[in-house]
């Protein structure tokens, strides 16, 4: 539905709406429907787990407060979350096949209830998870699978996308800030440039670079600016 100050507003079926941070691997921070409304406060960094590398983990506490409507009973529950990047997987969906990071989270609560296990399969190419599996206790998992998506990214042929990725890696690895790496795919007519803007060392993520890209494809010109960090020997664009 919209974005504002690092948050994203969503609408689901049946009049249900909710709000998340811009880190889609963290739980909702607010929600409401005709029966209740709720909010969650969390002691965790918005960039938790990113850049995704096997073994990255985070543990944090949250408080979930729900109020029945209209003006009904309020319930408050304390949560303990533990999330870990457990590996990679190739995942097939109706929207296509994706190389993903598997992120496993467990949630215990006070008052105690069945432990929730939540597994994300996050695809860096689209900046979102393509499958999520929730299991409560020993029950059967509830699965959400991506069926389609759109992005602000240009639509490129596989060869053009490979040329763009190669130019991005070369620019981030070898160029000084202000220099540009160009790429071109003669078959599709697509082309672009990648220019590092600045470099800094993060205590948490290591070396990170802000970079700018221009892409010309399908009679349109695109310009994007992002941050990438060198994690696990490769440059990985941050989710934000």
C-alpha cells in the first residue's frame, strides 16, 4: 500500500492490513482487522542478518500487544526470537526458479505456548522471500509461495543481466570512487554503467561501498543507488 520512514504498509484479504519494517525477515510491527488491532516493539537493528552469509544470526526480544475491537480486552505477550542464516537453496515457484538463502527463526513466548518455527527462502535478486514456512509445535507447516512479482529494475535478457552483474563486481572490487565500469549487450541493445561513490568499513559488515548504476533497456533509462558490502568473499547488495 505504501512506504514511510523505513516502514512498509501492506493489505491482505478480508480487510486485514499490517505494517513491517523494510527488513522483510523481521516480524510485523502493527496489524489490524475488524476484530482486533495490535503492535509489536522489538529490540533489534533494522539491518539484522544482512548482508546474508551462512552463519549470520541474531537474537532479540519483542513485546506483542493485541486489543480486541471495539474497546475490548488487551493481551500482552513477551517473545524471544532467534534467527540464523542456515545455508542456500534453489527454490522453484510459479514465478520462476530462484537461488535463495535459507533463514530459520524460532519464537518462544511468555505466557508459554507452542514454539513457532519460521523458515524464509530469501532471493537477493528480487529483495524478498519466495517461500515462507510456518510450523507451530509439531503441527503441519503453513506455506506461502511467491506466484508473481514486479520490481523497479529493468527487464533484461539473461545475457544482459550477466553482463551487468560482471560489471558491478568489477566496479566494486577494482575501481576507485568516481570511476565507472561500462557494459553492453549487443543482442538486446541494453547497456549501462556502474560507478562506486564512496567506501567505508562497517564494524558489523566489513567493507561497504555506495554505488550508482545507470541502465538503458527497452527504450527506458534507469538510475539506482545502493550499498553493497563484501561478505563471504563476494559483494552483496543490502536489502535497504
